């Protein structure tokens, strides 16, 4: 084995040497100035040529210190990343978040709160048990703090740094950073549990097509589109949380443990994904908060007390209500929706 | 006021690492932090060149632009300095810096990398010039004593030049004219958006 390896290595070495000689030979002929004197720089590298040849890639060499990141002499990608962080991300964030707020205010003015049309029946049915509500609110609390402390990194400096003064803004940002780092753990656990506990009701199916066709019932309030435990809109929210949360966790932990698993390009890419998905996530959650509070009568209590009015269920989740009424004996109820608490 | 710059004449640098050692010693830079390093390009091949690199004290510095807490400031000599009291150790300046200058005392202790450290052009930090606090955080303040950065002063071949940009550019140009070649002022295009014709 050893001898064969040595043999292979010898052949590779010989080939490499032959290559170097072949490449170097013509260069050697040019190593002279027109007057015949030696021009030692003829084959030397020049910053501009090298940067052009690399087309914006990094210029790397060899260093004698253990930190191999130091072997990168110039990384022009930093300028692209700077531009993303200073300009692009801020625009995406502004448009997504302010745009969503304008949309929601406009929608509220147009449609107002979606009421329970047949009024309250006075009979309630369990929608989310204590464990589900605990996980929801734990994840939600973490999300809000993560969003505020994250957006502080994106927008804090232009908004508050001069108003608060550098010292105060740094003190706040330092605590915000600790909060962002530590709350990432319960948030990630929450996303995983949400994924597992609600996956059964969130697989897209044919009912969703009908629901979407009817515009979710938001456009024409007299119609009530079909839905089981979760309608197409809620399913979308579920997948935004599961996939968005996963993307945030992966890119976030890459940033929290810098250069453990990736290089400079990977770090910059992680930050870009984290930033873009983050601001879009915030915009999506604003819509979620809207519909769960002032957007719809009777919706908040599902996560508040855990029960909903039967008429609310009849209008927004008719198929689910039927399932529940039939009870587990009929094979209709989904495991997590057992009415006993 | 001078516009301070570094210039490494790659045709003179012999990768002796005297600049690195001088820097480490002058500022008591801890193990693992490399304010200055020597990078060898085309190692062992024709056209091999070594370049001593540290913070270049860029014009319109990228690090200062991306820092979320605004802890950088530029001195009257155009030296880019920062405040360790303000830094939250987010690591963003390292992602933006073209030259890999920012350094962190810790790699990632649950998101805390400690206060960023980098070359100060031997000009200390925001504390009072020459004070104990300034020395502890940023190292010596030679500029306040009227001296130039020690790395360049100690350079055995005078490859590394530090000082007023116009003067060191002039020295470099004269060298190029005299010896008939020069591989360019490394990093100048990126840091100062100019290059010295050679
Ligand atoms: C799930 C786990 C998460 C982890 C591990 C994580 C980690 C990080 C880290 C390390 C940073 C770099 C800045 C710093 O060091 O303070 C960051 C920035 C940021 N995070 Fe998170 N994060 C997570 C979740 C979230 C969530 C859920 C949101 C928003 C809804 C969010 C929004 C942001 C934003 C907006 C930034 C700033 C981006 C920029 O302007 O560069 N993060 N995060
Ligand atoms: S070399 Fe890097 S750390 Fe120094 S001023 Fe330029 S961007 Fe900032
Ligand atoms: S590590 Fe410190 S100096 Fe660098 S960008 Fe973050 S807060 Fe600013």
C-alpha cells in the first residue's frame, strides 16, 4: 500500500514538474528587458491584473501563521457584501415591512374586522390544548424579541445611534445581541415542535384549491370556503414558519459560530440569507398577527383560552367542526384535537 | 494634515516577518491576533511575491460603513480607529474588510467574540494619548510621540513604507524608475481607489 502510494505520488510529482517546466520555459525567455538586462518583474503578479483575472474573486497566498483566513490578501467580495448590507437589505426590509403595514391598514379600512356572521352560539369547542398554546406563545415571544433585536442590527444605527448617543446605543445593542443569541435556542425548539405537532393538519390537499378559489372568504364575506383544521392560508403560515424558521436557525447558527463550518463566502452568504429571510419573515408575521387579532372576530381566543365558538368554527373550519362532532370513534378527529383538556 | 497610508513594495519584501514581530511586541498583541501578516503569492513559483498586509486605513472605510454600532472614527491623519468600548463583537467589519484586518480575541463563545482588534497605525484609540488605558486596549500610540508605525520603521529592506501617502508614493515611484520595474502598490486600488503608475 505504502509503496503504491509513494509510486503514485512520484508520478504526480513528475507530471507537476514537467508542467511547471513547460509553463515556465517560455516565460523565462521573456524575463529580459529589450536591452538584454534581467527583468525580474516580468512574471510577477500585479494587483490590478490579478484582480481582473480573478474577476472579483479573492487574492490568496500562503501564510506562516495558523489562522489560514489570513492567507486571503484581498477579498473584493467584501464590497459587494457591504453594499448588500447597507443598501439592498435595507430597501428589501423597508418595502416588505412598511408595505405589509400599509396593506394591512388598507385591508382593515376596506373590510374591517371579519365578524362571526351568525353571531356567537355560546357553545365552545376546544381548538388548541395547553401544550400547543404554550409552544405557540413561547415561539411567538422569542420571535418578536428576535425580530426587534435583529432589526436593530439592520436599522438601529441610522435610526437611533445619534438620537440615543453612541454609549447608550451600544449598551442596548450589546444586550439585544445577547437576547438574540440566547433566545435563538427556545425559538428553534419551538419551530421543531410546531413542525411535529401540526404537520398532520398542514399537508396541502384538494380542499385548499377550493379555499384559494374562493379567495379564503375574505373577499366575499357571505361565502364560507371549505377547510379542515387548518385552511390554505394557515397552512401557508405554517410552512413559512417551518421553512423560514429552519433557514433562520441554520444561517443564524452559522453566524453565531463563525468560520466553524464555512469560509468567508459562506459567512457572507449566510448573513445575506438570514437578513433577507428575516425581514420577509417579519412581514409575513405581521399579517399573521393581524388576522389573529383585530382582523377576525373570535380568532384570538383559539390561542388565548384554547377554545373557539362553534359558529366561528362553522364559518371558518366547517369540515373540521364536522370531524370533531363525529368524534374519534368515527375516525374523524385528528389526534391533537381531542376536546378534553 | 497628512493622509497616512501603508505601502508594501512587493519587489523588496523578503518575507522576513520583522514587521509582524515588531507589531506584536510593540503593542503586546496577544497570541492568535494578527494585526499584520505577510502573505506570499505564487509561493515557490516564478514571479513569487510577498506582501506585508495590515489594516490599510481605507478611504470611505468599509468596516466603518457596516458597523452596526458606529464604533469607527477617522483621525485628522485619516487613520481609521475604533472604540473597544462601543464594539459588540458582531464580526461584520471582518466580512466587509477587503484585507482581513479585523481580529477577534475569541472565535465564537455563544456569539460573543470579544472586542475587535486591528492595526491602529500605531495611533492608539479614543483614550487620552499615551495613557495606560489606551495602551491596554490598543497598544502604543507612536503617532502622538511624533513617530511612525514600528512595522515600517523596522522593515529590513524598507519594503514596507508608512507615512504621508504622497511622500511614500513618491519614494516608491523613484524606486520604480531607478530599477526599471515594480509590481504596483499592493492594495492601493482597493483601499484608496488609486494606483501608482509603474
Ligand atoms: C433561529 C435562530 C437565530 C439565530 C441563531 C440568529 C442569529 C443571528 C446572528 C448571529 C446575527 C448576526 C448579528 C449578531 O451577531 O448580533 C443575526 C442577525 C439578524 N437576525 Fe437572527 N438569528 C436567529 C433568528 C432570527 C429571527 C427569527 C429573526 C427575525 C425575524 C432574525 C432576524 C435577524 C436580523 C434582521 C439580523 C440582522 C441582519 C443584518 O442586518 O445584517 N433572526 N441573527
Ligand atoms: S483595511 Fe479593513 S479594517 Fe482597515 S480601514 Fe479598510 S476596511 Fe477598515
Ligand atoms: S465587530 Fe465591533 S467594530 Fe466590527 S462591525 Fe461589529 S461592532 Fe463594529
